[in-house]
């Protein structure tokens, strides 16, 4: 009789003892949870720290048209389908520090995606991989197989230090100060599982960049960002880093603040540890909406925050790991697989020159290039991953990295090999050109699998990319290099804040039916490590976004001044004029006239007549709250105009008034006679909508209400450009939440005190 060995047995001598022990412990915790011996909340954090998530299934379909049961885990979040989480596949996030991969690792990723998932390897905007439709019982073996080739899922989620990102061109970039790779690797190893990084209220993200001018590291978006710097001390060059803290996107983005202009290389680890300790001790723990470093920094101010960190640093007992890697830095180098050689006019295949023009970067090392493999929506199949691993073995060896733009780069390619490389990539469907251009669109999973998704970000991104690719040869050069980024909700997983054209999913009620929309964001800046954040200026029905993109880019081509960037064009033209472009696409006709706008991209479902409200031949009845929310949106937009004009206090006060107007509108659906005065509005809104949780989103909870309360309570407010920008962002989100709240009231028939009755009567 043939004995079947388990993966645990087969890999027993290939896993580090500590990693193998952790996975064994996780498997035991799964068994205990099945027996009801572990609390659900505690187990949720346990599995999240191993990168195991729940995921969404929507009304019996994935948005790519594949039938699926409507299931999600953990069990407390199920809607239909299985009664327990054990029957429900979820999502596994896999950490790839600084994006570094080897062909052997790629083979194993392909194997586990095929055997445990849907054979799709998805690259994220943080250089991770995500696999969907994973059953939790399979996760320990999946982790063992990955661990055997040096990949971990530990702390891929949870209130911990997440995957550390770095420039995928580090070491070969023509503009870098020095190669940040060994520093990124040392920081990752130091912080992974560190006892001082286990008691955060929320996640903590770290990024490294070799320069300030490009976007590869995106240090301004991170809790801790480090940019390579050098200085001369006593005639000798010294390496170090410009250190930033408190960045983050999310619902209301904050740009990281300068902590120190120069931190010596032997101080980055102890300072990182000290920052982690201060964050763990003083960061918010109860209110998750304000539990990031950016909020602690805003509360304390940089001067006090820095004082506390330096005080903490002085108290830390010495750790040899702080500088243990530094003596090996001179020996660190990547080994090219082949000798570099120029192309020398060799014959090239059809399509090669277009591909080379967008996908090939000349390294600072003579004779070598970096080739970008474009992954539409960040996806490649297991079959393609194996073929790509073989291609890497043939041309570049272990020099492979993922990127924050959801692509893969092959480094140290001999330029003479580029034509053959292109042929091989094209043969397996990976020869797409347009890397880093307008057709290379970033998107989060959106409503396909994310439980927070409001609109189909992947569907929209795919549609935009397809349309733009068809006419890529016709695009004006100024448009060709724009960035488009799409998120399925306000959380900015698709990084919509830092793109030329950003979109995030929202919804609107039209004739009693929910219509998918996307908020339009203009003015973000991708370069300079995410140098500026855009603001939303209006919501467009999902199906009309491609037409809007055409209109706004055509306007840019027609009216831009010579050499004017898109960001400069947006500032010069002004939001008032740009708002008129948005408004051309906001109208949603009745369902009977145009059904197409009542469904989302790549979603086979369509709303039916039974979903609609009753119309009237003389026109629809428009509720007072519709006018109130429209006025709130007008005020929020006016706040942005004032912000652009440098009138920070007026912008702040107008954004506040926009929130009050939206809150007042909701209150008047229940109690018409509430005075239009902040104290009365806040009191009634708190009682009727916050305390009752009527305003609360299923996943965001009451954090949008807190935006209003925090501003109301800030009686000694300091009016700054940054504070006004944040409040303008919060006002847009509060208004969106008001729209959603009113929609839920209509859908659920939520009953509240009769009009005219004071709260609590």
C-alpha cells in the first residue's frame, strides 16, 4: 500500500524551525476555532496576521462572469450560502519584501495558485501577491510550500508592519543616490515579528526610495518613508536617509512629514524601533478610523513626536542587529546572468520597437536594461507565471521584482537579448506594451472580491485600458504619459489620490434605484514619490467614465500651454471650469430610456423594473433632501475653489458648512423644524443618526460621522492649508455617506420619529 505523505512531512527539513513552528501553531489554532475554543475576534486577528482574509461574493456572480456562491468569511459576515467560515473560501495575501522574486519562487507561487486558488496570481499596489478563493483549511500547507522557498505570509495583514516596499529599479536606476535594497531587506528582517511591533492599533507601512524625484518608492504615502542621501563628514562620504513619518492614503490622505534630513545608516533600525514603540504606546487603539501614525502625529505635532521618539531611542538597550548588516554592504551586489552587450542593429520582430519604447529602461550599467512585463489588472495565470519563470532563468536569473504599478520587471537583461526576450514574452501573452503610460491602469479588486467595494474598479480599469490601447498610436504625447488609478471605494487601495485621473466608487439613488458611480479626482501627482494629492470634484455614472476621460484629455490637448503638465493645466484652468466638464456626464436618464447605466462594468446583472420606484407622467417627485445634498455638494466644491485661491480659513469653514448641510438634510427627513444652527444640527444628528447607527456604513462604521463631530468640537482651530485640504476631503466623504444613508433608508424603509417630533419624543 502506498503511503501518502503530508506537505508538513515532505517539507520538514526545508523550513526554518521558527517558521515551521509558527505555521504548526496556526494550524492548531484553526483546529481549536473549529471546536469553538478560540474567540472569533481573537482568531480574526490571528489569521489576519498570517495574511488570511475573508472575501466577497456578490449575488451569485463574480464580476468577470464566473458563477460563484455568495459566501464570505468569517462567519459573522456571511449573507447567503454556508453557515460557517469553514465552507467559505477567502483570500491569501503573500508578502514579497521590496518585490524581490526568484524563478524558483515564481514556480511555487504558480503551483499554489493553481492547486488552492483559481490559478490567478494577482500583484498588488504594495508589491505583494494575493490569491483568491482559498479555503482556510489549505492555508497552512500553502504557507509551508511558500516558506520552503523563502516566502512568508506573516504579518501580511493585521495591526503589524506590512510588506515593506522599495523602488523596483533600486541598484540599476540612473538617478539613484545608492542602492537601497540591502537596507530595505535589513529593515524587513528586523521588524518582522519584532516584539515592539506587535501592539499597534492599526497597520504600519514602510517604503524606501533611492531618489526624491521619481515615484518608484512612494515614500510620502507611508508611515515611515526613507529616501537615500549622502553627506561628506571629515572628507569621507557617509550614507544615510532622509526620514519621513506619518504618511498614508486611506479615506483622508496625509503626506508624510520630514522627521530628519539625514539619519545615518546605522541609526535607521533603532529609530524605526523607537517610532514603533511610541506608536504602540500612544497611538489610538479604540477608534480604528484614527489609529494610524498620521493621526498621532497630527495630535502631537512633529516637535513633540520627535522628542518622544528620540527619548525612546536613548532608552533602548543596544541590539547588535541594528548595525549587524552594515559590514556586509560593500559585498552586496546582484549577479547578472549574462554579459551585457548592445543591440547593434539586430533584426527585431514586429511590435518590438513599440514595446521597447515603453517597457524598456536603460540601466546605469552599460549593456543592460530592465524590461517591464505589463500585467493587465495585475493578473497573470499560473501557466504564464511558470513560463515567465523559465524566461527569467534564460535571460536574467534571480533578478526579478514586482512593482507598485502591479507589474513585474526583469532586471539585468543584456540589451542584445531584448528582441528574443520580447518574442518569448509575446508567445505567452506577456508582450503587452504601454508600461507606465495611460493604458497601464492601476486598480484595486473592487466589487469582484473586496467586501468594501462599492463599484467595479477592475471592470472600469479594464474598459478604459482596452479603449485607450486601441487608439494608443493616436494619443497625443502629453496624454500618453498620464496615470489613471481606480479604487472600488474611498479607501484608495488603487491609489486614486496620486494619479492624474483618479476614480473611486460611490453610488447614487436615481428613481429609487442604486446606480454605480465613480467620484472624479483631478490634480494628484505620481512623481516625487507621490508629491500631491487630488480632490474629488464630482461623481459620474460608471458607464460614462470612459467618455469623461476622452473629454478631459481632449480638453488638455487643445488648451494646454507649451510644455504644461497635466497638474499645472488643472491648476491654471481651475476647478470651476473643470466642473463643467464633469457635469456633462452626470445625468442619468430614466431606466426606460437607457438601461446601460443601471449596471456596472463586466457585471452580467442588470436592474429590473421591479427594482425601480414609481414614476409620474408630470415628472419625478424630488425630495427636500435631494436639494439639501445637492447644496452640500456645491458647498464642498466651493471649499475646493477657496482652497485653490489660498483662502484656507474660508475653505475650511465652507467645507464644515457642507457637512452641516448634509446632516441637516438627513435630520429633516425625520424632524423638519430643527434650526439651521450647528449646535442643534449636531445634537439632532448625533441622537437620530449616530447613536442609532443609522448613518453607519457596514464596514466603515461611524467614522464619517466623526469627521463632523471632530470639526464641531475643534473650537480653537488653527486654519492651515493642510487642515483645510483634509477637511475638504472629509466633507466629500461625509456627503457620500449621507447619500448612502438616505439610500439605505429608502431601501429598508427605516422608520424614525415623525416629522415635527423632537428626538427622543
